[in-house]
C-alpha cells in the first residue's frame, strides 16, 4: 500500500498538478532576502525602485531569457515571523524575487548588472545588511494566476 501511495504522489508531481495558469515549473528563480536595520530602510526602497525601472527597460519579456516575474516585498521583522501580533524587532525584511524562463535569463541579468547606474550604491547597501541569496533556484511548484508591475 505504501508503494502505491508513493507512486500516485510521484505521478501528481510528474503531471505538474500544482502548476497554475501561468506555469513556471522548471523555470529559474533568483531570490534575495535582506534583513535591513531601520536607518537603511528608506535607502533600500529608493534603490529597489531604481532597480525596477532598470529591469523594466532592459530585460527580455519573451524568448529563452525572458523575465516572467519581478517583485520586491517588505515586512517588518517580527520576533515570531508566524505571529503577526508578535513584537517587531525594528528591522525590515526585503525580499527580491525574479523568475526567468531558464538559467540563461539569470546569467543575462548578471551580465547586465554593471550597466545599472545605481549598481555601486545597491551593492554597497546590500553589503551593510544581513542577506541570504538564492541565485538560481529551480521552481518545482507553481500557483500563479496573474501578474502586474506596480510600485510603492
């Protein structure tokens, strides 16, 4: 029985049952999580807004290097991240998430980075914050029903 259940679970994943309307299964994600002290938060907002404008004007919207999603989110860091009523630490968490058709899109992004006028400022800012980087994650589950580019 256990083998039968394992087979059906494997089959579900093989059929991409968990993919949504805009399937990104096997696409590649660049995700950076940054814990930012209060004195660097406003600078972070400004730099990420500049980055979004650059991304919109320079990155592929179709083809093998296509950027499918670009988003930067923020949240006050909490003493218990799963309890929204827990005490705030004073820091803000920024999460950058970019989804590309394949790894060539991520490599193209890194190759273009020196062209970004605010890159030296953004790099200096990132060196001042606590950061976790996933430069080339592979998407294995995807529930995506819509998209849009908005700014703060």
